[in-house]
C-alpha cells in the first residue's frame, strides 16, 4: 500500500503550482545541493530569456581583427578565433539549448506517458492487448539498447543537421525512459478501487486509461523531467561539438568548445574553458535539482 | 412473493494459481436478493464474499453458474443492456479515499455514473448530483472540492452519493465501514439504513462485522471458505445461530461492556487456505461439534427452521439444545 | 507498592519546517506489577509516540522535552543506547500492529526466535532452539518443530502474531507493550490471540499494556484504562468503573460511539473528533466539546484525582460527576 498511496498522494496534492513551487524552494533551503541546482536552473532560465539582450556584444557578430584576445576588461572572457565575444556567446547559448531541451523533453514526456499508460493499463496475458503492450515494450527496449550518442548522430546524419532534427532525435531517445517510469506507476494505479468504481460507472476501458489512470500515473515521469533536461543539454552540446547539431554561428556551448578546442593547445585557454565550465555546471545543476524534486515528491518531505 | 431482483445461481469462481493449483474462492453458491431487501453477506478472509460481490457487479467473470439480474444473465448482456445494468447496480468500496479518483472534483466523481443515463440533460444531472449530496448530508460546496480535502467518513459519503445518483435498484457494499474509525461507523451505518428505507433499493452488504450487518440488513448469509453455511433473518441468526461457524463469529464480538460474559465458543486453529481446501466439511478440523462423518462428507444447506437454513449435520440436533451462547 | 512502570510527565516534540510541535504533553501513567493497562486513543492521540518514547526509539526530529520513564525505579529516558539494548526484549517487550512486517522476511521463524533468545542469554544454539520450539508450543503453533523452519510469508497473519508474541515472551519480560494486537486479524483469530495473550501473561506474571482503538478489547482484557487525546492523557480509571462512570466528555463520546457501533438499537453517536489543537493554554478537546466554556479555551486543565484511582483532565469534572450536567 505504501508506494501506491505515495503515488496517489502525490497525484492528489492539488495545491496550486505556485504553492508547490514555494514549498519546494523552502525544501531546497535545507538542502544546499538542491539549492545550488535551483540557482543554476534559475540562472539558465534567465539567460535563456534575456541572455542575448543583456550581452554586451552581438553573439553572432564577428569582429574581424579582434580574434583570440585574452580575457580583458572589454571582453570578460576573451574572444574566439572569429573575433566573437565569448562572454556574450556563452550567456546567449542557454537559449537555444533550453529551447531544444524543453521542447524535446516535453514531446518525449507526452508520448512516453501516453505509451506508458497504454502498455501498462492494457498489459495482460492474452489477446490483442498483450500484443500491443508487449510490442510497445520491445520497441522501447530496442531504442534503449542503442548507445545514445551514436543513435542521435545517426538520426541527425540521416535527416541532416539543424535544430528541428536535434529536437526530434532527443525526443525519440527519451521516450522509453518516460514510458517505463509511467508504466510502473500505472501497474499500481490500475489496482486501485477507484478504477473499479470507474468501471461500475460504465466507463469504457480506453476512457478509464486516459481519464482516470493517466493523470494519476504521470507523477513519476514529471519528477524526472529535470534531469532529462540536463541530459538533453549535454547531448545537444555533444552533437554540436561534432558539427551535427546547431548550425554554426548560433552560440552553443558544444559548438563553442569545438571551435575553441584547437586553440587550447596553442595556449588560448579561454576559448573552450568558459563554455565548458558553464556546460558542466548547468548539467550538474539540473541533475541536482531533479534529484531534489524527486526527494521532495516521493516520499513527501522526507528528512 | 415478488420475483427476486438478483439471483445467484450455482456460482463458482476458481482462480488458477499456476503449478496445477487453484484457488476456489466461491464454491457453488446460490441465493436471492429480493426487491427492496437488504441482505448481509458475512465472512472472514477466504470466505469468498468479496469475490462474490465483484461477480455480482460483473467485474469478475464466474467460472460457472450465473448471476441473474431482473431475469437476465449479466455475463451475456449486449452493450446497451450492460449500460442499463450498470445504471441499476452500483457499488460502494471499502477504502473511501482509494475509491475516489484523486484528481477529480467531487461533483465530477458523483456525476460519472450519471453519464450512463443518456436521457438526462446536464441541468438535470446537476440537480441529481445536488440531491445525492444532500441525501448523504454533505454540503453543496463539496462539489468543487477534491477528495483529499475530506475526512474518511465524508469520503465514504461521497462514494455513497455516487452510488445512489443513478437511482439504482441494487447497491453492493463491500465492507463500507471497516476502514473507518469506530466513532464514524454508526453514523454511516445509520445513513445507509436510512437511505435504503427511503429509496427502497436492495443491498448486498458484505462485511466481516456481524454487528454492522445487524444494523442495516433484514437477512444474513454467513460464508466460510466459499460456501454459504447459514442464512436466516438477521434477528434469527443473532438469537440462535445454528451453524458452529456463525456461533464462533458471534462469540468473537467484543462488546464494549466489561460486564458481558465472553462466551468461550472459540474455533481452534487457523482458517485453511482456499487453495488447499479440506475434504469433507470445510470447518471440521476446527469445529468443536465435529463428529466422524464431518471429515468425509460435505453438508449442504438445509432448511432447519422457518426461513432459517444451515449447512451442518448437527444443526437439527443442536436446535433442540438450549441456546447457551 | 511501587509501580513497575512509572511514566511521569513525559513531553515529546517534533520538528517540522523549523518549528517544534508538541505531540505528547506531560503524559503520566503507571503500571503495577502483573497488571493489565489499556491505552485508548484514536489516530493522532499520540499513543504510538508514547510507546516509542518508552522504548527509547525516538530520534531527531523527535525530541523528548521532559519527564521520566521509571522501570523498577530506573529511568529509561536517561539510559544509553547500549543499556537500552539490554533491556529491550528482556525486561520490556513489544508486539506489533503489523506482525508480518515485524518479522524478517528472509529468516526462518525459528531462527528469529533463537536470535531473540541469544541476544540476552548465552547458551548453545541447540538449547536455544529447544527453547524456541517450546515457545512456539506455548503460543499454540501446531507442529512447532516443523513450523520453525517456515518463512514469515508462508504463514497467516494470526500465526505471525503468535510468533511475535512468542518473541516477546522469550525472556519473561516484566512488561509487554502490545500495540494494536488485533489489527488486521480476522475476528475469530483476534479472539484467539487475545485469549492467548491474556492466559500467558497471567501465568508469567508480566504486566501488559494494550494499546488499542477498540474499546471492546479494553473492556475484556484490561483492568485499568487510560484515555489519550491529542497528546494528553485525559482520563485514567478502573475498567469496570470507567465503562459505567466515565467522566471526560471525549471518553463518554467514545463509549457512546463504541456502543452504537455494536448495538443496532442505539442511535448513531456523534463523532467525538480525533484530533484537537494541542495548545499549551487550552484544553485539547475544547473545540469539539459540547460542554466547553470560556475557561476551557483559556486554561489547560490538569489531570487530577476525582476519586480513588480515577483521574480526569477536565475543568468541569466535578459538575459532570454530580450528574447535573449531561455530556
């Protein structure tokens, strides 16, 4: 009973999102690591919204002749080989990363949860239902068996680089995770009396699956979106690093690292270091925040 | 005698357990529930009462036998007839909170079964919901609230409101008060009793608590390991239980009064598992009345007195003894 | 005669969101040698916290604010963990409301009983095993030698409870704390378990503290009763006297509800309410009490003696007793 009631309890915590957020912040106060993660998330969100606007230089504008200048008062993080201000580019990068990460995560979430509900609710031992639910699971297994990066690369290689394709690749890859997590929750929820009650009320099985089961099983998947975002950012950077991701002039940490890496050998350490640090901190921050969110939700306010 | 609303005919339900074993939850059970009658089904774990309740609702398919409602076998109903059935037969579950969809507002929860009635306009549905809530003595403001905002007793009232919203003919109640604090039980029981008398539907009241059943039911059937061992009018079972199991059940009731003497009619040993049913009478290994024949033959329900049936070889003989409970 | 167990003004608080909330407020109870005391309380009354406090099982965020728990004159609250380990299972034992969860699912039950025996006495394993089998017989497990090799999941709830009782009795403790001994058990099995505990305790001379929500259990298996409500003891009395002459409004409502639940002829009793606001400056029941007066919301009543052996925590106790006021 304990974990199913946790899931249900979590589902029922119907306080407004604002209040939930505030409580989470209070929770984070007591956990320095979560607080750190929350700060990182906050900063990246801010930069995503306002980064390019507050940047001192145009992040995509090359200043000829100003290439490879070390950090100075004018260029806080120096310039890269094309003369673009690294600081401006670094703080403008979150926008594209977060857009890709959020959109792909949301798509993966929506599809993963829906498939998780179908494969979990209709999982049974015989008939068409078994075929469908098992089929979905085997597809998920296959997807998850691929090394993530290789698969992303292949997908993008197949369809060509570009933001849209990166989003598609990421979404596709993350579906199995949300699917499994939701399926687990569905197995518990579908045993609950209120599902039987829904049957007594004359609901069709499909209606029960989406009106009753899904809202109450989406919790665990929700709690796992945050680390997914961190991972998506990392993957976007990795793809961009090899040139298979975001197109060239767009500021993106991975591509910045890629451009700046050769320069590190010749002594211009600033070209790749700063974006690298930012990338590392960001992924860490999202992961910590995600951990904190998970602890916060399940079990509620555990000490 | 009016035709019975619900007829359970030779109902058997066996669950396969793998490795060649099977669990016989319900074993050739037959009884009726008349229109407007409140029938109690009493038993402990393994009695099969919960499975029986779910068969009656069509949530579980029987292995053999039939559930006949208004003359029709419910497992052979067409889609539209099934909808009609669902409208006429409703259920109240044991766990109040778990039986309500946690993310739905009360209004929507109570409204759900009303969607089976396609002849109602939304306005009429709204009126029905309001009436149902009033009848269970909940405030109209409850409509917009969520289940977790209510106490267990109130949640159960919501479940009851949902059950009566469609004006059913039969309500199956599965341990409706067992999960509630003692202080709330009698209120809910009175409410149930009251509703039944006013709205005149039938009850199948499933419980392990004989005294709860006494408050609500006209007739009682006692189940043990998938079989009915005794059935009679409520007062008759309390005054003079004829089956040793019923006696033991009754004597296990602890009245909150130190002056009442606790009868020592206690069964020895554990309840056998329904996977490994004993041969002969299922109770014989624990029964203080057991004689030789009990280990080899299984007694069937026989009429011992007027409207009083028991499945025990010695019931008739014991009737003549003084009722020394 | 000095009491065997003397719980004196024990207060416990719990930290939540940076604030300390009091959950037990100056709880005072005594248990005499060989006596059976029942503690009645519904959810939220603090009875479980009390048991854990007595056994020294409260860790942060719980905190014992004050008070003492004297077992034969020895204050348990001041003892070290090592000292408590020597006492638990030996001088003071416990049964659980969830017997199956109380047992280790990975060990055979014979093994578990032997572990309890060996924890407090040095002896060869074979001797300990013999004692374990003897205990199993005493608690009514059929075919004990064979059953000792079973795992908890192979046994019914009633059997598990018997084993927990066997473990509790292994060292003939001075006092047994039985927390909801019949929770989750079938009615006929409950009766067996209660009779068993009663017989065994009488024979060993241990004291028994039964914590239960069921007044029926208290009525027939305890000699004295203490009623708890929102962290306080509100009434203590002899069982026979209590069931006829309870004074505290909450006790009376509890009795009424319990009787109504068991007696179909009685009208339904109003819900007495399970949780009051634990506040230093008021009676915890005032918000739900039909007899409450302004002073009930302003001053905390003290637990005072009304008559021999009968203590009540209510401002209006004398009036209630004189039967001019019907609660």
